[in-house]
């Protein structure tokens, strides 16, 4: 039963393999490729975990019609509720999300369901790569579940817009999940300006993972995150105990949630999400920092 689910946000391939076939289990394939619409669905059709359904980041876990909110604005909660209900997810479902990029797309679905009140959701540690490395099978058939009865909260919480972020510069710790070259402004493949939000600390998602693609143990994650300033104890890490809290950001509000997931595993307080992230900030004419250092907050902030 869902009430007996381990409270960890992760599930191992070994545990998931034992639970295949349970009536309440819903496995969700959220594979996605930047700049290649439909590529995730094609990967799903070529081979997916037994019983998995596919949910698309661009069209189902975001509402691209929302203006001035970055590349992946959150959908209306009622729209997400309808999407997942039709896919067979209900209040009693244990949802397991997986991808092929270390968990940062899966973390988006984990965070969305958690924020809207569905706690029985976990991320497959190591994703499809860990599943196949364990010698476990893939399927190519499509699974159709009966429509679920899912009731989610009617409003998002734990989010900030760009003006709220601007007002917290210098008071909050901002963790930027993008890779180093994009953070430093050495390259920018998709957004109109290169660099990072002033005061943001670079916290690439791959730093949360071991060589096997699975999350580091909780103590190592905690040490990493405290060192980046994401702690709650005064004097631990640069910029700890900020009165503006911890904000997670990235390119478009997706990979940022890998750091939110890592913070949960590490036993740290949950951060808030800058939904629009760099795809929003870089279009607003707001101050930009470049180079390896976080930079200072602008005077107007």
C-alpha cells in the first residue's frame, strides 16, 4: 500500500524490480532531449521499463503558452491533474519517475507532485542506465492503465518569479545547476545572454552523482551542499543561514530540481524554485555576472 512506501525520494532498481506488477505502481518515463521535440517519446517506444508510461516535459510537465516565464513554465495544477489522471495515476498510486540523464528530468515530476500534495513519488536512482546495467529487461509495448482519480492542490507553492529573486540577491543562496561553461558565460547555446545571476553559486547536477550515475550517499551530498552554502547552520559554508533562504535555478527550471532532490536526500531544508531560471532572467535586461565567481548583488537589489 502507498502508506507503507519508504519516505526516501529515491528507489533502487532492485526494489523497483521486486515491485513490478503491483497494482498501485505507476512507472513514468520522462526522457527528453533539449532542442529535439519528440525524441523522448521515440526513446520510450524503442525500449522502456515494464509497464511504464511516457510523459512529455514540453507538452505535459510545462505550459509553453505562459508568457514571460522562461522555457518551461509550470502548467496549471488542474491541467497536470487531468494529464496524470488520464495516464492512470490516482491518489493511491506509487509514482516512480526515471530518465537517462542522472535524474534531473525525473526530479521535475517528483517535485511537481510533492508540491501539489502527492507524496508517494520517487525517482529511480540511476535511471534507465542502472536498470539495464543490472540486466533487467526493457519492453516496447504500450501500457494503458484505467483512468485514475487524482486530487492535487489547486496552486503551486515554493516558487519565485524573477522580481522576487532580484529582491533576495545578497540575502539568499542561489544554486545554479547548469554546467560550468554556461555558468561562467563561456558559451550559451540557447538563451540570449551568457553568464549567471549575480551571487549565484555554480552547483552542476553531475556533482550530486557518483561514477555509476547514482546519487552520492546522504552524508557526501550534505557535505557538498553545505560547502556550497545551502546549509541552515550559521558559519557552515559560504553564505550559510541566509535570511533569503536557498533558491534553486538552472536554465529553465528543470535541472534545478536535481539540487532540490539532493537537498532532500541530504536531510537539508527544502529550497524554493526560480521557475523561469536563466531562460527568464536573461531576457529581462537584469544584471548578469560572468566568470567563476558568484559576483556581487547589484545596488538596486
